[in-house]
C-alpha cells in the first residue's frame, strides 16, 4: 500500500511539473528578415539559426515536439500568371507531400485569414501547420509531435503561440 501511495505521489509531481512547464515563462522570437515575432516557452531549446534567416525552430525540453516559425516569398504563379492564393498554395503543398491531411480548416493568424493543416508524418508523428499568404510573402507556424496524443496535450500552448504571432 505504501508503494502505491509513493508511485501515485511521483506521478502527481511529474504531471504538475509538466503542467507548469506548459504554462511557464515565455520568450519572444523576432525575425528581422520577414518582420514577424511570436512567443515560445522559455524552457524550449532554440535550433540552429538557418543561414537565410527565414525563421527559427524550437524544441520542447523532452524533445517530443519541434515547432518552426518562418517566412517565405510567394514566388509561385497560378494559371493566370498571378501570385498563388492561399488556397492554391495549400493545394500545391499537399500535392508535393502526397499525403491527405487529417484536417484542413480555415482559421486566422496575425489577424489574417489562414489555413491549418494536420498531417501524419511517418509512422506515428503528426504535423500541425498554419499558413498565411499575401501577394508577396507568406508565414507559417508548424509543429511536429511524436504522437497524436502529444499533439492533443499541447493544443493550449500551440494556440498561445499562434495568437502571439505578429507580422509587423
């Protein structure tokens, strides 16, 4: 009986630490090339900065989640020789990935219309991406989770990161 109480106590402490880390202190990442910013958990590790300065990756302390925020130029043209629309860009991405999304929904990011995709990646990993796009530039916040369960547990934090995404 004493062992069971100790095990339950340890599980409660670990869960409490996990919750505190999820709600923990936030840092702000600012991108000078594409003029955007967002908040990420202070406990997360920053990835190596890409040489083209298009964004930044962030990895959770337990390494089960990696997120990336980035900007890009809208350089692809549609059949009318105009820059791709957001819908056309998403269709192009899905065609390139050759994977049907688990979900494709309209949302907002940085106060602009956006599209959110959820896709399987490999055997168990799940990728959740949100995109915005105008005639010149696009932006994305995407996270890859080790499992669907981890994605579901992380949604409050993902939404906070998404709401903090600002294009200047």
